[in-house]
C-alpha cells in the first residue's frame, strides 16, 4: 500500500479511539493527515505530540454545517487536495427506547447520521470537481445486526450503511468510491464508558466476558480497524465501492 504516501486523508473523530489510531497509522504510512474533532484539548495535544508538517488538527463539530465546510476548505488549503475522507466520529447512548428523551435521540442522530451527511455533502462537492475521491464511513456490526440494549445506536448505524450504499451508486460516475467498515467490539474509550455504565463488575472482568462473544475470543484493537481503513483507502481496493467490510472477530458469522 505504498500509494498511501501520496494521499491526503481527513478523519473525523480523530482525537480518540479508532479515529486516533487510524490517524497515527496513515501518518506512519507517510500520508498527510487532518484530524477533526470536537475535543479541542485532545486534538491540540496530539498535534503537539506529533509536531509534523504532515499532521493537522481542525477543531470541528460535525453537526454544524459551517464547521464541516471549514474543515474541508482548511484541509485543501493546507495540503492541496483531499484524497480520502473518513467519517468516523460517533457516539453511543444506551438508554432503552421507552425511556429515551427526544433530546437524546436527536443528539445521537445528529452526530452519527447528520454529521456523516453534512461532511459527505461538502466533500462530495469538492471531489466531483476533481473527478475522483474516496469516502470511508465507520459503521458498526450494529448496522448489520441488532446489538442488545442500544436501539437508537443500531438505527443510526443502519442509516450509515444505507447512506454508504446510496452514495456509492450515485457518485461512482464521478470516480468516487464510498465504503464502510463495520467494527465489532473494539477496545476504545467509547466502549469502556458503555461497559462500566451498563454492566456489573470490574472493567477487566467485563472485557473478558465481552471477548467471549467473538469466535476469535478477543476484543478488537483500534489497529485492526486502522488496517481495514488503510486497505479501503489504498488503490489496491480500487474495484470496491458500496461495500461493508466487517472486522468483528467472527461475531456476525454465527
Ligand atoms: N468502539 C467500538 O467497539 C466500536 C464498534 C463499532 C463502531 N464504532 C464506531 O467507531 C467510531 C469511533 O468510535 P470510538 O470507539 O473510537 O469512540 P471514541 O469515543 O474513542 O472516539 C470518538 C471521537 O469522536 C469525537 N466526536 C464526538 N462527537 C463529535 C462531533 N459532534 N464532532 C466531531 N467529533 C466528535 C469524540 O470527541 C471522540 O474523539 C464511532 O463512529 C463508533 O460508533 C465503535
């Protein structure tokens, strides 16, 4: 995947978990990387740590259209183009549906679905002008099967899956590929939060229990997902569009 060296890659939710590891992996492969995140402190900390002219943090709330436009403009201004745009930012709320407030539902849908819509809308406009592009969405196994206890999250990831397929068929004529990655249970801050909020026991024992849910018998790592992102970003996957690449240790194969 030597071609990654030539690529400009933008990653939303790049200040933590899957997004951060993906950003580090592209950076290590020689790409120019822009991370966009609502967490200013963490984004600035990583920019300072890497201290590289190939790495930029743009403070962004993907639910705000003007932020998405600014992110895209700033990325193009800094590095000349955008080759790969990764819609990765997402949140999970595990309230049972009959207790869920409309505000909670809207907050989840705004980040997980509307944010993907807004960023995709504006990056597609740019990619259409250059007649090439590559969009990768972080979906979830929750977009394929219903995960217990998180109905709204499942619905949001189902929407991301269908948006991926829709954009793939609509924009293939512009040489733009759109795929998604469907992670299983990955060891990230987002999951640690949901583990401790929803289960009894120490984090270590909960993780051990969760590991048993996948035939491979372990939680996924953020690097497992970064590897799938790099494959979809590279030209070696050039005949893939509209695909959902499942990386779940076999969870959905049962
Ligand atoms: N961790 C898992 O097991 C798992 C499994 C399947 C899918 N996913 C998906 O992977 C993606 C990343 O999850 P993660 O586990 O790395 O979570 P995480 O909480 O570690 O990282 C998510 C990042 O998104 C950022 N973010 C949240 N709202 C934002 C907004 N409005 N604008 C910009 N940035 C915002 C957060 O600040 C954070 O840095 C999400 O879309 C999640 O749904 C995670």
